[in-house]
């Protein structure tokens, strides 16, 4: 069997007016590359005729694969399903709303062939509503503060991945935004290219405050996983030691007041606070040790590091 060189993964939710137009654009550009390819559309619980339109395309092109969700599970789940099915050496992901321009796929491939594992699109000039651009800028600023330097536009779905880089990533929630950070953490080489962002022709954006809040919570998970997934005791233990130390300091202060200044401490709120802090600190230490044991069991048959090559 001929090895598939390129897989294109496209999540779609209520995009009946866009999918055929997008398919035609993709086919035109991919045919010019003279490479074997497959197109994977994921119908993420659409309520319109998106799935019907995809089946019409499937009849005339067996390179098209369709994944249909029973209900809407979100863009992250759709991308994860597409990545798992993809067979190509290079996997391209993009949105189905026609705002990403398939003409630029060749630029992604040229950049990834320079030796990168992942190439991310950067929508330098966005054609979105003012509110969406504002939310996006705030989200990117928060990501920079919490996660550090990653990519300039982590919300852009238009990306190219080497197969081996993306296959080992487990996605859930709104985690697709943080794929570049997870791959940087694993040691893969990442680059960016500036891409054209076209105005939306049909439908309406699914982005809103609800997704922003979910994305923020998932970002905290990513931060914890990147920094403490191997040794959670470093986080919980350090916090526990700090709380316990504060409790002992308060307790020592009360003892000084009692024995050197003959003050009664039995009815002072500080005594209760001291005992509470010591108990909480010990609990955090115990939690850290228990989480550390669980992590060791989790990685028993896995490796938290990534081996690029073995030469024998």
C-alpha cells in the first residue's frame, strides 16, 4: 500500500455551507503538491446538513474520511479523533469555516521540511469581530504570563505536525489551544509562519466567554502537568512545609507570650490558627506523597521523556 504523506484534519460543526467549498479548495491545492493525501472531516454533532454534504463528497472521493460524533463534544475532541485516525507523515489541521486559506499548506510543508516538528499559524491580521479579537488578546496575554513564551497565536488551529509529535498527546477539554506548549515541554522543535486570516462567509463563531473560561481552567491543568506532573510532591510538599512553618511560628510566638509575659493564650484565635495551619500543612505533605506514589504507578509502563533516536 502507498504510504499516505499528508493527512488534513478538519473539525466541523454546523458548517453545511462551507464544507464543499473547503473541500474543493483543499483538493485543488493538495493535487498540485503531487503527494498522496487524505482528508479527515469530523462532524462534531452538527444540527444542520453538514454530515449530508460530507457524504455527497465521499461518493466521488474515497480519500475523504468522515468521523461523526453523536453529539457536540467540542473542537478538542474532534481534533483528537482526527489525529488518531490520521495516517500521514505530516498532519495538517485547520478550521472548516473558510477563514484558514488552504493555499498556504505548501508554506507549512516547506517550513516543516526545514527541520521542525511542528509549524503553527499566526493570524497576524485577524478578520474577526472586535469582541472576539479582544477576548483572544486577553487569553494570549494570560497564557504568556502563566505558561511563558510559546507561540504568538495559540488559538490558531491552522498547524502542521509531524505524525510522531502529535500521536503521543492526549487531548481533552479545551486543550487543543495548548498543544504547542505540551510539545515544547516534550522537547519538539516548533516554528511559526504568518498566515492570511479570511473573513467568515457563513454561520457564526462558536467562540465565547464560556469557552474562554473553560480554556483558562485547562491552562491551569497544563501548567501543573508541565511543571509538577513528574514530582507533584514538589508542589504540595512545598506548600505544606510553608503552611506548617507558619503554624509553628505563630505557636512559638504564643509560647513566648505565655512564658515570658504571663499572658493567657487559651482563648486567643491565634492558637486555633496555629493548630489549623500545622494540621493543613501535614495534610498537604501527605497528599503530595500520595500523588507522587500514584504518578510513579502511572508511569510504570510509560516514559515521561521523549527519545528522538537510538543508534546501535
